[in-house]
């Protein structure tokens, strides 16, 4: 394969940006969030990039993989990725998950590392072939824009902390201001949704639950539905409700929401897959998950139990190509394709755009993205755009993005300056509730 470009360098750049004090079952988002960029250069003088969540163990894995990537032939991408999988057999024994802020979950970050490398290789391959990455995924490009939802959070009062949360821009766009301000009740979440809809044109919303008592979160969903009667609104309590509670709240929302996300989880010796199956039978509400079907083995069990309808296959914890395979499976087996997200920069936004653009069929639920909380902090020359409730596929070959190296170096300098580089949502939460600690079965404010 002498005419293949060869990977010359692999640079791993941890980067940081700013976040709002967003509440979830794991606590409060820190004022900083961290990510990893994998930047590859090849012998044709091109640069490819991928992004992943940041964790010390992911950085360790990437350092280990560097010698397998440098010197490899771009056109042997399949073999290169297979070698990574073969070199890390442990990933097959442990369920992986994105939820790095939830302490008991597995810290093994193999998939995060492989996903960032694979995305960077696909970016280079697309540039080499003069094709967008969406055309390299097995179904090829199906659409030029992907429906995305407005991801809403309750926001704690940053003034109660000594942390470096940013203030909004007064007098400008309402979203850019409100996303930094306290929003702890239904009315202020509706105001946030209005501002997000005005800026991005959303017709779908997801409320991050697992924060207040379930009654309050149902009330917030009701308020959103009342304000946006045509919208698809849902809530994700991250399995903090018991099965009984989930059925109780589910029956209140049935018929008015398109699906519920991880309404309950493992309890009393039953797995989350088993309780979700019971929830579905009791309420008839479709179930989405990013907690209990995160690898092929978990997905198989979830489907055998008929526990889920929408596997939210995030390319960062499946890899882009495996997430696309999940989308194909959804298409063939009558499930709905969706995608989970964490905070991210615009390289991840481009990865999600290409995945969504290549997902086959029309049973696609609006994809998650946290980007609206990071909008303005892009690390590329032109970030992909969200307009009219859709994420637009960037133009050009590969991922269609070009890094802004000045911004990347600044984000790396910010990362280097941070005392605590792994995500820890308990820190901010302890300003609100003394000695607060994580409990998988309790919403964050119920202590
Ligand atoms: O759908 C989910 O479970 C998530 O988005 C997990 C995230 O970690 C979310 O809870 C967050 O960022 O606070
Ligand atoms: Mg979720």
C-alpha cells in the first residue's frame, strides 16, 4: 500500500473551557470542563482531529497508543483501529460509560481514547478522498442537517461559590446571558428554553433531571409543554427515581412526552435493564438510555428484555463507526436512533453532525448536544452551526473543520493551570450542601 499517506505525528492536547453551574445527579458542573484533542498529521501535509472527554486514564491510554498510530498507513485505518482494540482486551470485560462524574462507574476510558483517534483518522481519510466523513460511514450521507434538542438544566446560583464561574453578557443575546444565571424553578427553565429556542430554533427539549424531587421536575416538564405545545419535551433523571416513582411520574406524563430517558435503574437485586423493561410494560412510554446499553453485550441484554427503544449511542463512548452501526441496527430492528452528549468543544460537534448525517432511516430522535452551553468557545476557524433546531453538516472533506491553533493553545494553557483536571461535580455541589456526596438513587438536592 505504498501510495497511502502515512501518519507522521500524533499530538494529544488536553484542553479546558468554561461551564455554567449546571445541576445533575452527580452534583454541579465545575466552572471548567476538560476535553482531549487528538491531532494527527500525515505525510501529505494534512491535519486530522478528534475529541474525547478528558480523564487521566484516557491520557495514559493515548500515550500508550501513540507508537501504534505514528507510522501507520492511513488507508489501513481498519487494521489500525483493530490493533488498538486487540491491544486492550480489558475494554471487553468492563462496561464503559461516559459518566465520569458518577464515582462508582468504571474509569476505564478505552473507548474515549479509541474514539478520538478514529475520528482523527476518518478526518484525514475524508480529506485524502475528498469526501465528508458522513460519506465514509457505511450508510453514506443521508441528510445535510441533523435535528438536535435544547438541553436544559437547572442552574445553581454561582454567587454562592468562590469558584470562577463566568458572568453572562448583559444587553446581548438573551441565551448568552441567561445560561449563566440561576434557574432553579419551572418558570426560569421556561425562560431559558425561550432564549434557546430564539437563538437556535429548537423544537425539542430535554430537561436534565435527578436534581429536584420528581414532582418538581414533572411540573417543569408541564410548564415547558404549556409554553411550547408543539414541542417534544422530555426529562432525564439519570435513574434517580425508583421503579415505583418512575411509573407514578411516567403515568402523569404519558401521551404528552415522546420518551423518558433512564427514568429508573438497578434496585433491590434487579438490574436497570430489568426495571426499565417493567417500566415500559407498566406505562407504554418509550425509553431512551445512555446508562444501561453502552456496549454490545449490554445492548444485547437490553434488547432481549425489550427494555429500551432509543439507545443513545454517543460516538465518544462507542466510536463514530460503532455508533453508526448502532444506528443501522436501530433502522433494521425498528428502534429509534439518538445520541447522548456531555460538555464538548466544536470538534465533537462536527463528529456528531457527521454521525447524524449518516444515520439511516427516518426514525431519528433529535440528538443531544451540550454545545449551546459552550457556544462562543470554539477551537475551530468555523464551528458547525445550529439553526432552525438542526445541526448543519460542515462543508468540505473530512470533518469539515480547521483548528484555530491560537485558541487550542489558550485552551491547553487553561487546562494546564487547573488544579483538578478530572471532572468532579461534587466540588461545586458542596457550596450548596455541606459535605454533599453522590448517591445514585437520590436527586442531587435531596439530602
Ligand atoms: O444524558 C445523560 O445522562 C447525560 O447527559 C450525562 C451528563 O453527564 C449530564 O448528566 C451532565 O453533563 O450533567
Ligand atoms: Mg441520560
